[in-house]
């Protein structure tokens, strides 16, 4: 049973394209996150949603738009992809509303923009 | 905002030896300090955490110590095994509604 799943696992696309990454968690958690991990392994939070409401929105370009249709899903849509968007994107979830609970990460989506 | 630094960036130990990874943080208001392990091709996974009301916590071969005065905390792994080889991230948070700020990660290699 996969706790936090992401699709696709790999995404190779051209500059300027629009793409989406999907995330689902079957843990019954209330809070979900998107993180970006760059080529140097630096892990930085992008967004956090609690019960479909945005609670963290870091300094991320407007080209990135998260969408949470329900509390088990948090998708990430990226418009007008740029070379610098190439990274691994991780979805995560945690129980309750406190951000200091254990975060469970998905397997990551490896995005390469050519 | 919070700044978390990890030292060293890489660490290589012989199987069976101990490994110590240190982190420092900048904001004295931080009170939650988790450690995550990331294996190759996978997402990070929590291995241990500590809150500011305790100075040390152990879980089998893993322990974390916290020095709030000096604003640093350390991960101790005893009797290292090849499967301990991974990237280890420390993180800090200022409370229930604050994000986790991660360090840059350290690559631990355990030589058989």
C-alpha cells in the first residue's frame, strides 16, 4: 500500500510547456506539502495545504499553482516551464493541523526541462 | 527567518564505527528538530526528532542531542551498517504553524 504517491515519476519536457504533477495520500492526513529539491539536494518547501486551504506559500513564481480538490490530493501545475524548474519535486503529508508532525514524503517526480 | 546549517557535507566511516552529524540553527525560537534520511531515488523519511524540552532522545542505534544554548543539535549513529548509507537532513521549526527549514544535507557513506 503506497502511503503518498506521485505521478508521473519522470517528466521530460520542453521549455515553455505547461505540465502537472499529481499527488495522492491514503493516510487520512489533513496537511499536504510540495517541496522542491535542486541538483545539490537542497530541500525547500513551496506550498502547504490544510484541509484544502493554502497555509504556506513560499516565494514561488506565479507560474506554479497548487490545487487541492480534496484533502487527499494536492496537485501542482506549472506554466511556461523554464530550465531552472528542473529539479525533483516531492509531495508530503502530515496528520493534523500542526506543521511539526511527522511528514511522509512521496517518491518524487524528476522534472527535466530542455 | 530560520537558517539551518549542516557540517560536514560528506562523511565516510568504516562499518561498525560511529557517525556524528552536526547542525546549527539561527533562531532561538525554534523548538522542533527532526532528522530525515533519504535513500537513493526515494523521498526523505523521518528517523528521529527532538523537541526543545528534552536534551537527548534515543531509538536503538540512533540518538539525537540538543544544546539550546549553543543552538546546535547532533545525530549519532552507532554500529554503522552499509544500509545507513544515505543523505541525512536536519531541520528546524519554530512551532506548530511554522514550516520546516531543512539543512543542505550530508551524504553518509559506510564502507564495508
